[in-house]
């Protein structure tokens, strides 16, 4: 959220945060539609374990991404003046 606030131009910030919130809000109903019926087929314990494993793998991939790591670096004042 902080990166969004720092990187998005102030005139677009409200729109971007609104879309970000809408996309985040749709996750719960979609997850319930997908994992609810799946919980009847597969045990809940294994669902929690496998989704945790997938989250750990995604975390390692995102942490090792040079593009994402460089996005968190502070903007140098000279670069900000050029834009």
C-alpha cells in the first residue's frame, strides 16, 4: 500500500486505491466459491497445508524478484524532477 502511495501520481491515487480495494474485496467471495465445494472433496487440513505451501513459494518468488525489490527503493530527488 505504501509503494502504491509513493509511486502513483497524486491525481490518480484515489482511482488506483479504489480499484485496488475492489480487487481485494472480490477475493473472499471467489475463494469461498472455489474452496467451499473443494472442502467437501478434500480434507480441510490438506487444503490449509497446500495453500500455505503455495503462499510460501509465491513469497520466495516475489522476494527474489529484482523488479519488485527495486520498486521499494526510495526515489532520488534528481529522478523525481525529471518526471
